[in-house]
C-alpha cells in the first residue's frame, strides 16, 4: 500500500518541499509581515505573522530564524521609497523647496507605515541593521539644511537635529489620530516647518540641543 511521504523539516503543510514552494512560502511571510508591520508596528509577533500568512509558525522560524532579517525584508520597499524621495529633494533647485519635499514626503511615508516609523526611531540592533538606508535620508536632510541656511531661507539657530524632532512629533500625532482624522498631522507639520523659515521678524530660537540630548530623547521616545 502506498504511503504518504514523510514531511521534512522545511515543510509546514506535510507535502515534500520544492524550491518553488519554499520561495512562495517566503514571499507569503514577507507579504504578511509587511502588511502587519505597516498597520501595527514592529512589535507584531511571529505567531501573528504566521497566522496572517496562512502558514505554520515553524515555517516562519525556519525561513527567518532572526526576526531582524524579516523586518529588513518587509520594509525594504518603503525604505527604497524614502531613498528615492531623498534623491528628488536633493535635486531641487532651491534647497528650501527640497527640504520641504523631504519633510512632507518623509512624514507621509512614516505615518503610512508604522513599522517604518518604528525602525526610524529605533535605537537598538534593528536600527543598526537598517542604517545604510536610513542614513541616506538623514544625510541628505542635513545637506539641504546646510544649503538652505547658506541661501538665507533657513531661520537662524535652526539645526539639523530639529528635522528629526519635527518628524517624531508629527508622526506621533499621526499615530494617535489615524482613526479620527488621518491627515491631521499635515496641519501641524505646516505649523512646525513654517517656524523653520527665515523672516525679518523672527526672533532667536532657544539654545540648540546637544547630540547626546537628541540621542537620549530618541531612545526614550522609542521605548515608550
């Protein structure tokens, strides 16, 4: 009498695995993680991702024994979008216009994808794994701030660190208003960015924060 094939360790469904099956399972896992991370952030567990993908949790662990690898695969596309936006901003004729494009589109991407926001605010190994991509965005933001300052469009006293704080503030608002008014953050983004622009009647800003202060604030923000 014929017998069923013995499941191998790579098989979650009982059928003998094929390379094509393994590739499809991996794609299902990444797609499920991408969807859940975008709507709920990076704290989603592998059990929930497995359920969303319609697979056994063992399959998820075998394909992604390190959760950081799954995070990197799941947010690769929004990271690519951030890099593209940064490139467009850098090519703007006037640095101020590029800076506003970077901030507005960056805020849109971060509010649309809570997982991406979590990664950007992270201060642990997750952030270090993704720094190659996120650093491009930050470096271009700093370059645009420097150019806008030299062109006279940036308010005296505004610093590169202010850019990150503005994005933290508006994306935090967006996270709390998503079910009530998803676009509410845009109003306050405008208020905050208007405060960066140079004008004859603008008074001096309060003293800038030290790099260590920004780092400490970011760590506390990410932890809470």
